[in-house]
């Protein structure tokens, strides 16, 4: 299989060296992977991050490639949080939103206590405004984890929210992505199952003409690596997607999902 969303010790919230992830992928017979370490323009505490350790990342990638020894694909991507003004020279760029806007103190959606419905909608309204701005900016290859705040609202805090109020916004963003030839991500979220919101998202994306998807676990550790990946690929097949987009130097290659599953 191919995992297009993995974090390593080059992310602030992971401690696993890239070569350890590669060794695990080789052991499991993976087709390949792409590291997408965080570059959040705003960190978890609302502080602006002015730079990224590009040299450290290059060195980590060299070690990862040496470990792979040509046995699997090991690409070097990045997960850009809350939009950036410059496009980095990497294989693959995930566009994502992790932090609320300035009016909500740039708070990471992870740290919010979602035990009140009004709070849920306040942050969801803010999130979709932020996501629309990210899509308008557009310098990425795949839009990451669209239902991101629902991980914490619904899965963690047990709240029930109605996503119908955001359908128009979602459709508008999907149309923009399709027009530009950009992908959407199925994010396994480090779980052995896929959030049900992805079924709706894939249905809408395909109905509007979208065909490019990327699939990733969002793993931050070895135990999380590969978790939910097969389920994500099976969902893609169920929804009519026969291939997954793999990016090298920002160029897309379509790889058969059935081929990837056979390589498990």
C-alpha cells in the first residue's frame, strides 16, 4: 500500500525517526510512503512560526532513502497548516487547517472543550471560513482531513453536530479543487476505521466530477503506521475510485488501488 500522510521527528508532535518508519514499511511490504511533516504557520499555542528546518528535513530524508535502498518509494512532502505565502520545493504538499482564526486566538481545534453545541458551531463556522481561504490560496496538491474538528467534537467529546449547514461551502470548495485538478484526502486519522463523513465527501467530490484522491493514516508513531489504511482504500473502491494519486516533484501519477491492496 501507499501512505501519503505520515509524520516523523521532523514534526513537533512526533519523535519517530524517518528511517524507523521506512524499515517498518519495508517489513510490511508497502509500495511506498510520503512523509508530510508539519509546517504550521501558526503553532498549537497561536504563535507564528517564521521558518522551517529545511536542512534538517533534507538530512532526515537522505537517511530514510538510504534505509529504503530502493526497495520502496520514499517521497518527501509537507503538511502546510493555515496557508503559506511560498511554495516549498518538495514532492507533495498537503493543505490543512489545524488552528482557528485570530478572533478565536488561533487556538488549535484539538485543545477546545466541545461540551456545548454553541461552542461546536462557533468553531466549525470558523473552521470552514479558514478552509475556504486555504482553498482560495490553492498552492497545495491535496486538501487534507476536511472533517478535522469532528475528530474532537464527535469522536472524542461525543457531541452531535449537523453538517448540513456546511454543504454549500463544501460543494463550492470541491468545485474549485476539481477545476484546478487538485485532490482530496481520505485521512484514516490513526484509527482502525474511517470517519463516516468521508463517505459523503467522496460521494460529493465524485458527483461533481472529481477523480483525484490521496490516502494517508496521519500516523505519528510506529504503532499508528498503516492503521486504517486498508479500510480507507476499500472505501475509495466502494465509492468508485479505482486509483490513488501519488506525487513526485509535485507531478501526479495514478496508481491502481487494487494493485496497492495486493501488495499488502
